[in-house]
């Protein structure tokens, strides 16, 4: 409900803001004399490959540093003679990660002599120097890395999967920050990728391969992030983490490691930036949608980070919901302290808070309101017991408080506390085996009270919830040859709430026959126990764990010019799946909280090219058939979007300018239609067949234009996003309402995001 009204749209009251933005745009386009002096900067980019198989290597850390050299004979008197005017500080440098095609790039690099450092988890590091960059040049530096004969422990935050790259997407900072309409939200940045889609424009929660958003686990630095969204569970949401903090986004859309459980569809793991800068540095920005800042600095041998973000969507209220919405606002704060140990381990303490507020005038003295706040304290300890053994201890304590009400209508209040503890041990067994195992405990307790709409009337629901889950897992990654990787393992889970236990075996195989070709397949079982919110909505109906069996097969072809083709097919069979929390079958008497079974069949194609040149682009197509069965009656799932297509591209125009575009098409989602009812005296509506109708197809084109300008203190950037530039009226939902004064029924159509220009200024220092 809240995020629905608080999408992002510019209203007519913003004339003064528009004039100010125009003045700022003019300043940036023309530039000051000092800023124009840096327009001779160039770029350095290239591709990192495996020396043995010549295949691209993703997630390699690439660091660019200025090489120390004799001071320039002529420098401004105000500058120290140990550093050129525009050179990056050697002690801090700049870092990035290679993308899925092995590509990396540094823009706005001043002329000079540099050092490139490459560091990969499974490959030997490499340093290239000296590298001379002339003024205004676009320099390509490719590198190949030698596979490690025997692995050694690398202490890191880890990702969603340390094994093969089946059904896995890895996005570095540049990749997830560049898509139009991402608006600094890492979750929105992955929308439109093959098999990944939001329910509508006002949501950041992603549906993965026909699964509901609740079936995807969200992690932060490898730990569960239970409250990952603002307005979570309502009609709209936004990511609860500042995108400036995020270094990489890794998405597993199926077949993921046994290390991660309680998820049916996928895993999204956000890794925060953890490099230790030589001085205090950061980013800050303000725009028509939000203000944000992230600061990083040294703390002894370790580092600290602090981030804050605030948004008040008052400019967009009338554009989205007319005069009804009184206000939509949210904020989030993040702070962390990271301290390394002499043996290569580290300790991290972090605090995360997020809050949001929504108000709406419903007329006739009726009002709707929702507010919530969540807080979490997180700790992570990593110890290298010896060169081949890594011990990880992760603990978190989080809390959520929600108050929501509608005058004379639905309402709910929620209190929840969640505690997580996980202990794992990673052991390298010779050159071929990588063994990972551990134990995990989770406790969720709290309560919810309010009302549940069953399609006809409101029913009271009162829940006192306490659930403990204990888990154990073990997994081996076996590399019998340089081009063969086998991953196999099992996970055991037990829930005190349902009293159920489950054993989940999983297996995957990756073979690289050469020539840039990789073949992959996976099979496994995945289990998820009911959430507190699902039990509340069931209003007394018993629900238990869901089970999903995955079968995935595909191949990848990568060429030396940066082009990458990925084709995958999958099948997911679900048992006792939780679907509609109300009875939407007119043929069935009981409430439909869980279905007997469900199934998702799909195929996905991704073709992309990322290169150090001016152009990069990507095309994604996905076919999906998601159905569910209740007592022999088969219906589409809410996520049954048969066809989806995503096209995106970006072009560097020179002098700090860059343009981008993204187009998305998708088949209409299913919905349950309403039909009129009357007995001659009373009038109303009844529900039709469950998901028996479909919304019109979805189409949207987003454009982006930005410019980055060097300054003596860092860099200044301007960005303009044009959302739904064609102003297509994409339908979100259709309702049927009876007008007593006219004695007639009429349809009410609710639309998604209309055309919206969003501008922002950002500085890096």
C-alpha cells in the first residue's frame, strides 16, 4: 500500500525545483575553468581470462594505483611536490571487480604512469607496471591469470556460491549502478535480467524464476538480512540499504550451495565495500528522490564505514495517487567497524537501522497509515587457523516493529525479534578438494494481530509466534581436472514451529571443454518453512514447510572480444506450496492457504557484450510457465509471466558524458477477476476463477544521461533518469466497484509508474 503511492513521479508543484535543477545542469554542462582543465583524462580497461582455458574470470579484484615517480618540475605552489595535480593518491588507488565477461574499466583517469594489480580467489595474483596513459586516450590492458595449483584460504565476505557459475549473476559496482531507473537501489538494478522480475514498478522485491519474493533469501556479506526492504510486505517497497555501500551483487537463481537454506527460488547476496582507504573518503548526493551519503576511513590497521539515506517523496504524491496521499518517507543508517588480525583473519561489527512512514486520506474522515522501524546488530569473525583452514562465526540480532491501520478496515500490528548464529569451517584438502561445513541456529519470536480479508469479509487474526530452526550442512567442491568442477553436499533442517525435519541433497557439475564453452547442470532439493506473516494470513489454517526440487541444465559461450552467451533451462516441482492466503476458488469451500503442488518450467537466454570500448549492451529473454494444483484444479501462479524481454545498452560519449537505455517487455500477469452479484435487493461482487484473467502486456522504456567532472577534491556528477519515457499506461490491477447512486458497476484500473524525470547530483571525494 505505502510504496504503491510512493513510487517516483514528478508533480506540477516542482517548478521552483525544476528551475534550480536547470541552473545546476547549466553549470555542469559548461563547467568551471578548473573543472574543464581535467577533460583530457582517459580510461583504462580490459579483460581478465584464465591462462589455461582462456575463459573469462568474474569477480577478480582489479586495483589501479599511480606509480611513484619523480615529482613534476612545474607544479602549482599550493600542491605538494610529491604528487601530480590530478593523480590519484597512491595509498588509496581505485578498485573494481571484473564482470561476468571478465571485463573491467576505469574512467576519468588523469594522464600518468600507473600500476594494475589483479587478485582472484582461485588464481594467482598479477601486477602490471609501468602503464603509461596519455591524455584523452582509451587504453586497453588485458591480463591472463594462472590457476592456483593448490588453494589457500582467502579471508573474505564470501558470496552466495563458491562453486560453479550455474544460474549465477555477479554484478560489480559499475554494472549495478549504471542501469536507468535503478536509482541507486541494488535490487532494482537486477530487474529485467533473465528470470528476475518485480511484481510491479513500485516494488524492489524480486521474483525469481516463478517464485514469490518471499521464496528468495537476501544476504548481507553472507549473513541473512531479514528486513531488506522498506514497506516490506505492503503494496510497495524500496531497498533498505544505500547502494553506495555495496561493492558487488551476486544472485543465484537456482541450484545454489547447501550453505544457504530456507529459500526455494534464489539467493541475493550484497557484499559491502571493505577496502581500507588511506584517508577519509566517501560519496554524497542529493536529488529529486532522496539524499544519501557514505563515508569510509581508516581505523588503525582496520577501517570504518558510515552511511545514511533519507527520502521524502512529496514531489511525487499527486503524480502517483492524486491528492489522497499525505506523505511517504523512509530513512536508513548503516555503520561498521572492521579490524584485521595478524594471521589474516578479521572482526566486523555492524549496525543497520531502517524506518518508513506512510499516510493516506481515504475521504469521509477515513485514513490509512503504516509505519515501521527495524534495527539489527551484526558480528562476523573470521580466523585463518592455518593456511588451509578458515573458521567463520557469524551472529546477528534484529528486531522489527510495524503499525498499520485503515479507518473501519484492515489493520495489523507486528513485533518481531530474530537471532541468527552460524559457525562454519572451510578446509582445503589438497589441490582438488574444498570442503565446507557448518551449523546454524535461528530463532524468531513475536506477535501479530489484526484482520485478514478472505475475499468477502474481514476475519480477525491473532498470532503468538515462536520458531526455532536448527541446521547443519556439509559440501565438497571437487576439481578432478582443470576444466571439471563437481559440487555435492547435503543440508539438514528442523523447525520447532511445524515439528518437521528435512534433508536436502544438492549436486552440480561444470565442464569446460575449451574454446570459451562451459557446460553446466544441477539438481537438488530446497526447503522453506512458513514465515510469521504467512501464518498470520492463514488465520488458523495449518501450514507447514514447502519443498522444491530443482533440475537445471545449460551452457555458456564466451569470446575474446567480450561477447557472452548463456542458455539455461530449468524445472521446479513444488510440494505443499503456500499460495493465496484466502479462498479464491468459487468451487472450493475451504480456504486456499496451501496448494497440493506447483510447478515452474522455464528457459532463459542472455547475450551480452561488455568491453572497454565505448559500447556495452545486453539482451535477455525468458520463457516461464508457473502453475499450481489444488484438488485437481490447476491454475496459474501469481508469477506466471510467460514471456519477458529485456534490452539495455550504454554508450560513453567522451568528456565525462555517458548515455544509457533500457527496454522491458513482459506478458500480462494473471489476476482473479471480480464479477457483479445481486439478489434484486442487495448488490456486490464475487470472486471469479482463481487467476482466470490476465492483465495487458507490460512495456517500458527508460533513458539515462549523466556526466562526471573531475575536481581538485574528487569528482562531481550529474544524472538524469527518464522513467517510462513513452508514458505507457501499464496496468497494475483491475477492480470492480458498485456505484449505488447510479445503480451500476464500473471497473477501476490502477496503473504503474507513469513518465517520471528523476535528477540527482553526486560527489565523490
